[in-house]
């Protein structure tokens, strides 16, 4: 499990302290931007995807980071290969291998349960946390989109899916 360093948790049961909220309200260099854990139709169970966004206007190396997805007792660790660089205002899409919404940058083979909360942690292999969220369930035709960094349930909103594309209203680096 990755160590904590001012992580944002959606739907946390306890209120963040003033200093934690100050850290959480800053847009990180890269962050978890969009989460979808199920789709519709016969292939709905494999329409899972997670986007990592670069809100800045500079190239950001993300190779060597890893994404952990935790659903109940299931833990899926997805290492991002060395050398991956995320371009300005771009997203890196990690999706189920059978995903049909776009051509993802990276795939995983596990199925994430769509009817349960998914804890996502983006960090280094050494344990430094870059971002973390707990994404609740959402309607099958929608995904959860990051709109803020307050450490509250209002940081994500359910909206139409936009895989492989940075949302026009995504938070930007200042």
C-alpha cells in the first residue's frame, strides 16, 4: 500500500483538517481525472477505465508511477512503464483489455466491480502518493469526472463518458 501525503479522498467519513484541505485544493502535477467502473450491454462488465491527467502546459514524465485499484479485498496494481511522458493537457487512459470506448494507452485484465466503491491510489513504487480517490458507484452510462480538489464528495461529478480525452472543464494547473 502506498504512503499518504495529502491525498484526496472522495466520500471520506471524517472531515479534513484545515492544513489537509489547503494541500488538497492545490492541483497536483498529475491527477486521477476520470473513473468508470462499468458500462452497459453484454460487454458492460469490461468497460472499466481510469484516466490520469496532466493539467499543465509542460510535458510530465509518469513512467515508473503505479496505479492501485482496490475494491473490497481485490487489489490491482498497474505499473506505468518507464519512459512514458504525458504531453501538455493530455490524459493517459488505462482500461480493461476488452474496453471498446477508445484505444487506451495501457490495459489491465481484471474486472473492477461496478456496484462498489473503488479506491484508487496513484504513486511511486517507493510509496510516495501523488493522488488518491475513492470513487463511488455511478450510473452505467456515465463516469465520474474530477472537477475540484476540496477533499469532499463534490470533487467528482457523474457525467457522460469521455474516454481518452481531457475534459474541457477539467481542473488546470495554475
